[in-house]
């Protein structure tokens, strides 16, 4: 398996700080047409870019805005269990229909 294919399938870690709090979140990246879509699995926030790096960077900005606004709007506390858990697993899910 080549490096690029491994990169496409990898779950990538993102780190963010909110009022001096650090969170390690997961980004999943895949190709759709000519764009790469990136999604933070813990928050359901998505973005895209022309390559995987740009997609991850755009996702980082979107997640930062999402977390800052969640804190301002008062629902950040409700998200803490999903973003502070130290135990996470990523695995392929095979579905046949």
C-alpha cells in the first residue's frame, strides 16, 4: 500500500485549545470528485480543500469556530464527554445492503 493511500485512510488527530484546555480530536479525510472532504467525527463538523492538507487546515478553522461559539452560546459543557474521552477507536464498518 503506498503512502498516499495510507494517508487517505488514516484517522488524523487534531489538537485545539479553548480557554487553555487541550482537546485531541479525530479527522477523517476522503476524496469526493476533485475535492477532499474532512470531518471531525466527535463534533460532526466538516470542511473541504483541494488536497488533504488544505482540507485538514480548513477543518481546523471550522472546528475552532464551532468550539468558540459553543462556549459563547453555553452548550460547550454538553459536548465535553465526546471531546474529552481518552478512549477512542476508529475501525472500518462493513455494511452490505
